[in-house]
C-alpha cells in the first residue's frame, strides 16, 4: 500500500505528524482493527506499533539499505 502524505514539522524542524488522505486512514484502521488481517499479521502489527512508540528503530529495516539490496534507485 502506498500512502500519500504531508509531513507536519514542529518548531524544532522535526517531523511531528503526518496528514494522510481519509480513505488511506480508513484502510489502515481496518487493517489494524483486524478486518481482513490474520491473527499472526495482527500480532506483528501490534509489535511494530509498540516498537514505534518506544523508539526502537532497530526493529525496522532502513529504507536506504532496502533500496540498495533490491537494486532500486
């Protein structure tokens, strides 16, 4: 799923929020709420959300590294 967004910057110039289209929000909410998501996928999503909230960046794959690995521009 590709999500178009606008980034909201705080007074220190850091990303503070993302504005996304309503339809994308509804699809994401359905996925998180479990509509069409297996229990295994729901567990992974909850773990990823917990890692994001705690600032555990090591739990996520670096986009630049992924692009390099996949030979993408």
